[in-house]
């Protein structure tokens, strides 16, 4: 066994608004963490320098040097080429085109680095330590601005022949349906993302339908997930209708994924699910399980809610690094 | 290397109407073959005895004993439990419930036997020797009475956590659309199977739409794939409309599969595709490639037609046996 045989791993969650870094034991215990705002308008060099500082801060808090760790994993927004650690582009970060994030961090910190897409990494965290612990095959569904997805098959991220697997937001659920942000029609994202949900709410409000949401929007007129939950709890019929429709489509999406992949568990996560779980999940579960063709009738596909919350990213990144670099 | 290190494999295609057996070299050359009608109304014992006879006949033609072969693969209709070789049920064969096909054949012939679902086996044949040769990840789509599907990932059949993977006929393409044979709504099968296609044609004919099909149906009033091709070639507008609609939905199905799995190639096969390729495939290809989200922009997903025809079953079964039993 090498000198680093018991060394911890470092996990980093690079988000559009904040950077979270943590030193994490091999069993998934968070030994220390550090947080910084993301300088998202200042280009990749500044962001990467900030990631390095945040990692150093987390390492100091755990009383190690960064290069005492056995490796580092980082989840990045956007499109990531996993084999090379290059972020091809990231719409939420200014000037992020073809950024060799893995190589830059590795040089700055003296560590092997693995880079993954943020949804892939969060799903890997749930697989290793959360709602999918003990399973070998997991699908992750994260409804947000779009609908993020990830697949883990036989304990490995399935990224596909061209890195385009798990683009579940663009599975067609309603042929020739509403136009999607991608220009196609009837994609899951056009029906069941936060964007679709807000589109439907605002259309109804423009036509004068009554809703307590009018009083719950924030100063910029945004409808936050917490406001949706408050409106639903107040039995607001418009919000309930739109949440149930969203859940119906998310259930069909989960059923279709189950019928193609048949994973042990499908995990739903993200802010919308966390805030509105009690209105979304019963419909999602019923619809998905009704649509799942289980010819051997062994058991129903499990439909779970993510359990790691804000820590899914750092935990998943560290576990992905461990799975990638722990060969002896 | 064992005595059987260069021995051929035996492939069997058990269909609802005929049994095909062949002795096949390790490189996929058909050394001999034999064919019998399936005694489909006489129960599993009689069918299995007929399979054994057909295998013996093929072996004699290749001048070997069956147990000189290194192993046998068989593709069966219905739901197959791959791990045990049990056919759970097969709607096209009378009294086939929980039939231990693998064990029975192994005992009768003195050979290791692997059993697969017919679509899985045909797709494995295309992967090993046909339209998917040289690829590691393949999806197969076979529109027929239903829509059969199969997935090969990293060179292995992906059957899922409960044996329910690749049930692509029941991916939702049109939420809340037409009722499917499974009782759900808007499944791919309810939109793009031969059954759906015939439903639409007959509905139009009942309402008096003109079509040359009226003169092309067989004595029992069935619409065969050859009749569809003849009508399309005669520029029959009803048949062309229905074929194009079928192709549109098959293209959306292929696009959704590509967006979830990102395989190297998607292979379409079966009698309908073979007969009507020139009217179906251009629309399927255009729609699928338009719907495929290829963020790394490496290449388009390949959409191909199966090339092994009636031999896909025996070739796939023999290659599956080789992949299963060839460990030294």
C-alpha cells in the first residue's frame, strides 16, 4: 500500500454562484470544508485561482497540505469531457470555452484531478453515500432551469460514445408538443423543468387567474421554489395544478428511463424537488411505477429523493476521485 | 487451450412459426443449417424435442456430433430470465410458462446452453457480425406487432436490474396519447408498431379513403409488409402518409434513446423495415439526428439497417454462446 493508502480525498463543487471545497475521508466523512463566492464574470483564470484558494483553505482546516490528499474531484457546470478534464463550455460562467480545468488544478495543487459534470458528480455522490447507497445502477433526475440527468451503470458513470448520454431533458415526452429551449418540440425540459413551470404560471397570471404567488414573488419578480411551496401549502389551486402537471411529466420521464435502462433506483434531486417534495413525489412515484414494464415482476423500481442536499457535490466529487484513483 | 478450443458453436432461432438451427464457426461462418416448423400448439416438451432434432440435423450436416460443439445459444420469443435460462412466458407459444429451456437443452445435447430473448439475440448478432460490427455500444429497434428493443453496452447485453431494460416499446412518446396494448397511453408501440400502422390504415379505409391496399390484402384480409411496399411504390397517398408518420415516431424514439444512452449505432431491423426501408429510413434518420443532443459535436449518431436478415437469430445466438462460454 502506498504512503497515501489512507489519505483523504478532496471534493470541489464549482457552482455558478459559489465554490465549495471539502476534505473527505475514504468512508465519506466531511473532515473540513470551505466556501467562496464564484467570480463568475471574471473568466476562467480568476475562477480557477479561487478554486485553488478554497481548496487550500479546506486543507488548512483539516490540518493537511492539499498534496497530502490522494486526489481531487471537481464537479463543474456545463459540458465536460471526462477523459481529458476539459470543460468544453459552461453557459453560467463567462468566457468558459475549452478550459483545461483538470490539468490547471493538477498543476497548481500537485494532485491527480478528475473533472465531472455537476449533475454526474451529484448523482455519483447519491450512489456512493446517499439515496442510492448499496446499488450498482442509478439514474439521477434534477429538474431545474433545464432537467439534468446522470446514469451510473455497474458502478460507473455512463457518459456514452460521444459524452452525450443522460441528456434526459431532451427525451421526447409529447411529440410535436411545446417548443423547447433547444429548438426541438416536446422535450421533457419543455414540459417539466422549472422554466416550463414558470412559463405556465406566468401565462395563467397574465390571463388573470388568481394565485397567492402574486404576493410571494421576490423583489425582482422571480418565483422561488420556497414561494411555490408556500403557495401549495396555502392550497393555491393554480400552483397545485402546475405542480401536479410537472409531476405527471416527471413521472412519465422516470417511467421511460426505467423501461429503457431498468436501474435499481431513480433519484430525484435539486431545489425544486427539495422545496416541493410533498406535492411532487407522490404523483411522480405513482406515474413512474404505473409506466414501468416489469415483466419478471420482481419488485417495483425505487423512486427516491436525494438525501445529501448541498453536500452531494463535494461528496460525489471526492468519491469519484476515490473510484478513479484508488488502485492500490 | 481445451480440446474444444477451436470447436464451432451452435445457434438456434426459436420462432413462433419455425425453428432454425446452425453450426457456426468462431468467426461467424455458417457451416450448416437445418429448419423445422414450430409445433407451437403442442406445449413445451414437444417444441423442445423438435429443437433437439433440428440441432442434431444441423450437426449431421456439418459432420459433427452436437456435443462436439463448444456451446449452444438460443433465441426465444417472450420473456427470458437470462441468468437461469428460464423462459418465463411466451405469448406466441401455447403453455409456455416457466419453461427451463436452457437446462432441458443442455441435458438433451450435453452442451452448455445460453438462452436469450429473440430481439436481444438478433441485436447481438448485428453487434458481432452485422451493422454494428466493430462497435461497443449498440441499440436495436425492431418494429413488429410490438416494438422490440435491445441494448448492448461495453460489448454486453444490458438487461437491467430486473430484466426489464430495453422495453423500448413502452417509452412514452406522446403523453396521454392513444391507448397502447399494455393499457398505458402514448407508448411508442401505440404510435409506431405494425399494429399501430394497421390500426390507422384500417380506420382510414373504413372511412372510405382510397388506397390500392384494398386490392393487395391477402386472402385473410391481412396487410403484409410486402403489400405496404407495393402500395408505397405505386405512390399510394394513404400508405405513404401512414409510413411517414410511423417513421417520424420511430425517429423520435431513436433520438430519445440516443439522448439517454448515446450508443455508437442504432440498428433498425425486422420485416417492416426490410420491406419498406426506402420510405421509412430517410425520415427516421433525419428526425433522430435532429433530436440527438450532441454537445461535444464529435459525430452524428449512426442510424443503420440490420444486415443479417433471417440469419441474425442463429448468428447472434452462436456469438452470444461464444461470448458467454469462451473463457480459454
